[in-house]
């Protein structure tokens, strides 16, 4: 049944092209690369300021620090 649902959803473009989570063959790397391309294009066209900030605090607060320090 899930195969039938997926076929209908993807063949009729019901999923937004910017949807990366829970999408086959896409990962967080693809999402990061899309953001990078968006910002790069914005710099070229002058639509993005020269200062871009990314908050990654959650990634560091949930890191396994004992293993990081050991490495």
C-alpha cells in the first residue's frame, strides 16, 4: 500500500521540491547544498547581505561530548 501511495504522491508532484525530510534519495546534505546554492545566487544578484548567520546550537548541545573529547 505504501508503494502505491508513494507512486501517486511523487508522480503527481504533491511533494514540494524543497521537502528533504522523509523523502527517498534525499538527505540533510542535499538540504545544506540547496541552502548554499540559494545564498550563493543571492550574493551574486545582490539580494543577500554579506553577513549570513546559521544557528547550529542544537547540534552542539546534543553532541556526545565524551566521545568528542576522547577523539
